[in-house]
């Protein structure tokens, strides 16, 4: 597919390289290890890694682990796995916490220069005095402490003499700035918490707006890409690099976040779903996480192609979630073996078929990719068809099986329904049909035509398996007033017991197939056992979605 990665950031990089202001580009993907990555992160990952690849630059994976309370080593490992699975290799692997010493030294430098001070105001007082878009902020009574006093207090903050929230270090910039981010932002806070990496070595932690530019500058990042919410923080980003006298000057560029229709991507919400066991983990196939998409059966190619198609712009729009489905269908069309699967079985006895006879029928593994060869499908007197491929009293235009009607069994014969056998409750238990030996698939039979073709599996030899069908986690018409947890779709998971062709017995976790008429399915790695394969539906076969013409 055409590389659509042409975008404004790419243009900036080309200009920088041409002008010689940058000799080799360095980008970074900087997740906070406080949750698993989601499809929105995939956009940032692809952007950073693909730009660096294209211009022979480097990309670091950097864990932005400056908030000890929410972070965990489990997330670090999961994030590494997801980035690798998406197909990328990082150059440097860093933790922001490795730079705590340097960050502290730079903060001391700011104090010495009169550019930072220790403030005793509470978080709430600071917020109240920050002013609004129309009103300037008020200066803290502690703003004019002497350099000596600030140095002493900051050191004692570090030594652990003060309780959480008792003091902060603030930049001394301008309480009347029209940009609220520049009204003496907090640089350090006290938190007596154990950090996943530095343990109890620190009890003061740098704030994002102070830490991030320093992390970038320390690593020599040339183009620091972030989402649009940080546009107003850029003057502060530049201030930190300048006032901390960093040798390397990184530049921040903002792009639009990826949002998907009817999908919530905030890690906080996703974590809530996991903690409250609404889903069976971060990798539940309904989750918009990378690990959820992987378990569902999405391929790295499909995600990369999707992200590329979405492109990069200066506005954040909401993308139709069906576009992601489109790309996995496209990717699997030629790769996935075709097979017949019966999700809701109804037994059919072919009364004129010899009792002990079994035939092996030939079928292409993938008619769109003949190189995949031929598979064999057993056929005998008893088969299963899909319950909804039969109706006792069909409406007009129903061309599948009903009493007296003839249909084609895919890859096999024409059958006609003669009898409907019911149980005591009057429910259809099985059908008695007859087949016409003349009509064998591939025999060139042209005697008559039938309008319906249905799929089936051999009742004796078919492999019993479990199918898991998914729908959106959130109700489409969710009430904006209600909390997200009250807007959950109660029918987001349907579990069915059915059958597939016996040739699927060796399917391995994450193997993918196209089930005739049902769509694409992938073997679930969590619930599949040596006794029973569990298939996750990735997507149905068809969608009303079409890619916009560009
Ligand atoms: P969330 O708000 O979902 O918790 P976050 O932005 O806090 O996400 P980080 O771990 O800080 O998550 O993000 C790492 C990188 O991924 C950042 O550079 C961020 O801008 C980018 N990113 C996060 N979400 C999206 C998104 N929806 N679209 C594009 N980039 C994103
Ligand atoms: Mg974040």
C-alpha cells in the first residue's frame, strides 16, 4: 500500500536535515508505566519509529516513571512486549528515574539562578491563586525567599524532613503570564512512596513538565512528538531546557490524538475495567489495548496500516472503529486458511446416504491464494448445519433450507429437506434430508440451479470447539450523564459451543482462519486447552464501511 506518512512533522524533519540544524534525528516513545498500551499509543509508536527509520535516525523507548504511586514493573514488561510485537526495535532503553540525580542538580541550578523557590502553599491554595484565563494569578507569599533559604529547604525536602504536600519547588516565571502554564508551575513534589525502580532513594519527584524536557535533552532527542494537549506547555518545555542550561536543545511538536468511535482509551478507565473484573485482564479481546487486539487476532501489519491510513495532523478527530476492522480483513484475506465452522449446530440426517460411507471432499485452503493448496473435508450421512440456515415457515426471499426446498452444501451436494423432527417441547431437533449424488461439487453438474449455499461439518468427525463472539464494551447510545461503568454493554461477549472441520485439530494459539460466512477467527491463547480449542472472532466478514477515497 502507498506510504501515506507524508505529514507536517515529516516536512519539519526534512527541513531540519536540509538546513543542517540536525544531523541525525532522534525520537522517543515515552510511555508512563501505569497501564498497558492501547491503540492510541500505537499511533505514537508508529510515528516515532517510522520517522526515525525513514531518516536513518534513532528511537528510544523511555519509561516516563516519575510518579511512583501508579507505576509497576508489570507494565514495563507488557509495554516492551507490545512495542516489539508491533514490529519495532528501540535503540536506547531508558527510565526517566535514571535521571533523578541530574534533574535534582538542575533544580539546584535553577534555585541558584533565582529561577525556582520552595513554596509552603498547599496544592489547593496554589490552584486558587493561579488565576484564570482572564485574571492574572497572585504571587505566593513565599515567592521571594532567599537563594540560601531555598537551597536549604529543597535539600531538606529531599532528605525527607517534610510530609507529603507540605512543600513544593516552583519555577519563578510570571504569575501574570497569559499562558497559565507559565504561572510558577510546580517542578517537584514530596511523595513518600516506594518507586518501582529507585525504591526509597527519593521522596521528592519531578513533575511531568519539568522532567520531560530534561529527559529529552539528556537523550539528545531532536524531535519530541506529543499530543495536542501539550501545545500550551511548549513555552514551559523551552523554558526548562534553556534555564537548566541543557547542552542539547530538543524541540517539541504536537499532533492530534487518535480517538476511535465508541471506544474509551484512557488508561484510568481501562484499569477500572480490569480491577473490577468487567473484563478478564488488560488483554481481554474486547479491550482497545495492543495486547487485547493481539489476543483478539489482530496482526501487527493491520494495526500499522491502519495508523498509517489515519495519518498525522494538527487536529484530533475521531476515527470510525470499523476502519481498523477493514485493515485486519485486508491483511488476512490472502493469509488465513478458509474453513467451515458451525457455531449453532442443527443435526441433519441424509437418509439416502449409505450408513457406513465416508467421502473425503477436496476444497481449496484459500481460493484467493491457490498456493495454500488443498484441504480434505469428510462427508457422511450425518452432518451439522447452522440453526438459522433452516426455517420451518420462511418468509419469501429466504433461500436456505426449509421443508421441500433444495440447497447446495458448500463443497458437497445438493440436499432437499423432507422431514422436521421435533423434541417434546416442539423445538426442531433434527432434519431429515435426501441428497442427489449427481450434484457433487466439482462434477460439472448443470442439471438445475439452487439459490442457497450453506456450510456444514461432518457430525462424526467434526472437532468440537468453543467460539467467543464480541461486541463493543460500551453501549452505542450511552447516556452522557452516566458513568462509563454504567454504560457497559451487557452483551459484549457471547460464548457458543460448536464444530469446525477436523483438519483444524492442530491449530495453535493465535493461528487465524476465515470461517465461511462467519468472518475471521483466531485461536485464544488463554482458554485453549489440549482438549478444546477456543476461537475468538476477530471481525465478521462484511461491513458497510468503505475507505474514504483519497
Ligand atoms: P492515557 O491518557 O490513555 O492514559 P497517556 O497520554 O497518559 O495516555 P502515556 O503513557 O503518557 O499515556 O503516553 C505515551 C505516549 O503516547 C505519549 O507521547 C502520548 O502523547 C502518546 N499517546 C497516548 N494516547 C494517545 C492517543 N490516543 N493518540 C496518539 N498518541 C497517544
Ligand atoms: Mg500520561
